[in-house]
C-alpha cells in the first residue's frame, strides 16, 4: 500500500530556515513555570498519558494508552487507528494532574473539580465530580497516590480529598485553614507547599512529609515538585535547585547539587519514583539523574521541551518545536518490550501552559500564538517568575491522528498559509532585528569615541595589566583617580529619563568609583564585611583608601538572560542613584558615589555605625558597635521616630518633584554615630506625578507587616502609604515587637499563630490600654514620659488607620512628635532604667 508522507514532513521542510531565523531573533531559553498544575498528566499503572488539546474551541482532555497500541508507525500507516481514549465531558479544562491509578482535572475558571479512573483498555472515561462552587475558585491542582489537593485562588487555603479511587469516594483532609500557600505539590502519602508569607516549606501527611519539611528547614522556595518520596524546587532568591527526601538511587543529584551554580540553570522539573529530570533554561534540553536505568532517560539529547511530567519510571514532555507530546524512559516501551522509538504521542498539539482568562499579570510574558492556541478563550502567561520567552515559536499544529486523508490534506494547505504569513512576519522581524543590532553597534562605537575624547583630557589612571589568557584581571589596589566629571554615561542617560533636567549637575556631586577600589575596600566582598541587604542586593561595610568608612550596596549578579531579575536590579539601582544624588537632608542616608562596570552595579553610602532600628529592637545577637542601653530610653525612641518623620516629610513636601518611599520599615531607618535616625533604601521609591491628583494606580510592592493595606488591595498609591509604614515603626518603638510576631502561648493560650502589630496594638491604644503593651525593656515611664508616650501612641494609632484619608499628613505627624519630645526636654537620654530580660519581646 502506498503511503503518503505526513503533513509534518512538509512543515519541517518548508519552515526549517524560518525556525532558525526566529530562534536567532529570540535568543532566549525554554522555561517552564513550576507548580503542580499542568496541562499534561501521567497515570502510571495503565501507562496512560493525558493532555489538554491546543488550537481547538475547547481545551478538552485527550488520553492515550500505550498498552492499547497496535502499531508504533501510526504516521506511516493510515489504516491503523491510534489508541486515543475519549474523556468526558468534552469541555474546557484549566489543568490536570495524575497518579498511579487515576487523574483529575480542574475546569476552566476553577469552580469545578473532576476525577477519572484510568482503567486499562477503556475507550471512554466517565468522571466523578468531587468539588463544585459558584464562588470559590481553585488552582494548583495536585494528585498524589491517594490524595487530591487544590488551593483556593484568593485565600491560599488548601483543600484536600483523600481516597483509594474515584469509586470509593474521597474524604476531606487538609493542612488547616490557618495556613496560606502560594503553591502545592503531592507525593506518595504526603503533600507539601510553599507558604505565602515567608516562602518556607510546609508538608503534611505521612512521615515522609515531616522529614522532608525538616530537611528544607528555613530555606525560602519559589515552588516545589514532588516525586514518590522526594521533593525538588527552586529557591526564591537565586533560583538554586534544591532536592530533599529519599536518595537511595541518587535522585537528589550529585553531592554539590545544593551549592553549585551549575544547578541554577534549570526550570521545569519532573520527579518519578527514583529519578529526577529538569529542563535547562538556556536550550530547553532535559537532563535526568538517579534511577537504575538512568541512561534510558537520555533518549532525547537534541529536543527542546516546554514542560515535562513524570510517571513512576518514565517521562513525558511537550516539545518546543511543535508542541507535540513525547514519552520515554525504562517504563515506556513499544509492543516488543524494547525502549520506545522517537515517535510523538498521537494527541495533536498540546497546550504548553494553562489558558488564563482576563490576560496576563504585568510581570508575565504572553506566550507566542496564545490567541491561536487558546482559540480566543484566554492567554497563555509564560513563566511569570522568569518572564522568559520560549526558545522557538510553534508555527502550526501537527496533524490530527484521527483525521481522514481529506482532512489531513486540507489541514496541510491551511497550515502552509499560516507558514507563509508567519514567514513574512519573521522576515520583517529579522530585518528589523538586524537594523537594531547595527544601530546599537553604531551607538556603541560613537560612545567609545566620545568617551575616549573626554578621557584624553583627564589624567589617565594607572591600569593593572597582569591578566592571564582567560581574561582574568588581578584585582590589586589601584589608586583613586576620579574627577567630578567622570560620570557614567549609562547612568546619566537613565537618570535623565526620570524627568530631571539637572541630572548631570546632580551626578557631578557624587563620586564614580572603580570596581577595584570597592573590591579592596570590602576585602573582596567577604562575608565578614556583609552587614545587610537592600532593595537590589547585599550591603557590605568598607574602608576606602582615604580611610573613610562606607556602606557599599552591591547589586545581585544576574545574567541578562534572566530578563525580569536583571530589569529589577537595573530599576532599583537607577532609582536610588537618580533620587539620592539630588536629595540632601540630615535625616536621609547620604549617597557618596557609585560604580557601574559591565554587569556590576554598586552604590556607596556614608556608614551608619549604630545600625538600624530593627537591629536594636529585634536582634538577640546585636551586632551594632554601641550598646543598646542608649536606645532603651523613651526620650531616645521618640527622638528617633521624630527624625524618621522629618526625613519622610522632606521627600513628600520639599523634594522637587516629591517622592514616595514605598518601603518604610524599621530595617530601613538607620542610626548614625550621634544616634540621629536616617531613612535609607530608595530602590522602590517613585517620583510623584507632577499633576494634580491624590493617587495613582500602580502595582503594590513593599514588606509584609508594613505595606499599606489600601495600597495592597486596590493598587492605589498615595503619600499615606509611607505614613502607614511609619506608623508601624512607631508601634515597634512603643511595644518592642516585630511587625509580625507570634503570641506568647502562656499569655494567650487561645492562639499561637502569627499576628500583625497593628492588629495587636491599635485596639489597645484606642481603649486607653497603651501601658499594657509598652516594651518592658525600657522600664516604667516617669510622669513626663507618660504624657509624651500618650501623644506618640495617639499619632501612631491614626497612622495605621485602614483608610488612607483617615491618616494624618507628615507635617501633622512631625508636629505631634515634636510636641511629645517637648515634654522631655531637659531630661537625660537614659531617664528610664534598662531591664536585662523582658517577657514582652517576641521573635517570629
């Protein structure tokens, strides 16, 4: 019988050139957003693979059972029907997840959850509904060996159903309503999740769960994926791959897994019984480790994947090239029992990620061809964490295995039209990209010539030319040789973009340091010199060549491939440099200079020798250079609150244009040698619009416990958001408690969970019970201090009002704190005795 080559043959032939052209233009890696919810699922016992179909009016579920396969060569022989299983209902689903015997699906919108027993040999699968609501939406569907869990979209509360099969029913079981999760995953007999407030791992279920939770300890994770008895995920700060749990077969990886930067390059994960697989960010290739037959997992060394899922002993993945599904591994074999050959699963084109209704969040990139893949019913939001674009744009759908020859022919011509259109667009894009590259090369050459011309008129700095063949330059001390005109052109250009016409004048007032100087000043950025962290990196204490003590904030080193993190670092650096270069006030930390070399971004400040308010109030091992006994007087604490208020009042009312800080908290208020408080860290700050309006809509950022609830809920930013943060700081100064703390079980046996200081202190102050919550380390206030604390407590209570319009202006706050301090004028700094131990001090 004569066979006709499949339409995919023409697709690969005609689009070969454009594929590489588009790949060159995009220059980005394939990535997969982690999490339990997926568009593919594996049911191991019956070797069933299910997926959400793309490019159709409904994103329905189709399943394929390998054991029903009569012939692997279904693309070559049109008379062999592929073993595709029909799944009812024929409706749109948001995500699916599978286990050893059954799988479940979450309907689009998250209001209904269905499950199916994947019986071997069944041609139609009928569901059982285990959840339905008209109000509460679910997300993050995850299935273990006998447990189904999902997360409430709004609250983060996890709901679980437990049972051996669909027929036996499911019994409700969950980790409790007090815990809020941002993602969850399930293994055999246990589930784990990442807590919303701190990124810590919390597990529930059998002993494996508690052991895995203990192994993660205090590591903050962005997401998790579970196998049979181990869990892997990426850390929230540096994207480091961490695996915990059983390691009998080496499934946790090499010994240096948790420390090597090599393992920062992974995105999507899939965990089986005794192995782990991960997708490389830079090229979408899959690497696996662990298992007795680990080599059988390396069948596809030249195929890029968008996402992967695992069964007990095999892996399936959605390819980048055409969004088809491929399975491989020791547990996936053909009808002869040998390892399966390189043929796609006949399920058509698969969604790489769920279709989201209402559009993507501002931090997410929209997946190419989303409208076509979701058929206009939503958008695929591609990797909100990394903001990455896939390696290659899928151009056309692969052929449907159930189509007749006529349908295949029509599909072929339709797809060729799609190829033609996208080819034209790709050609135009390539030409535009080439023009862009030439433009930047021209601008770069012009900048070099311009820079050289200016430098020739200055005294040339001495250069250390001792470098080896690999480009390593010895970071030996280099004598300072700066002038006020040696301004970074890149920073100057960015600074002008924020609307200041005097940017060069302002930057001329600060110093431009070389990287060598700052490396030597911080002893090569040693951990011994590290004193904290800021909005875009770590802070180190340093001593310059002229013996000046400084604080050096070093931006996190991230690759430009990590587009979102790189842009965040650049934005925070530019914000602080542009704002602080023109702000001069005795209650703001002074910016001395900056360094901008290659990917390094550093800011140099005057050193605050007495640390932060947070260190004095909350750190058991106080690292500041002076004793906290000076801090522990009511007069000093009120003065510190007044200093901070004056600094904030300056940026609100006297800076031109005005500035909103957006991250007022106790760790951002520092104390200098003379115990004057100064506001620091302007990395999240925004210039107030120079138009007549009371508020602007902008995505909320800040720190838990300090962020204005009105700003957080409505994304409406006003100067009153800074007022709220200062109110929380004043409550910290009054009570000695953290912004979020744990109640003492002895004092309050009804609850030992976390509580916000606003929730704790505000009602007590309103009832006139301020004295019951004062920090006992300071001691009992005298008569004058009583009056001063009444005023400070009253103004703090109004600063943390839920509605911004009910909060006072900064001018009013300063006036009240000045009045409070006036009650104490003439008294010494240490009028109140310091108490060595205090039961009222709590640590979260």
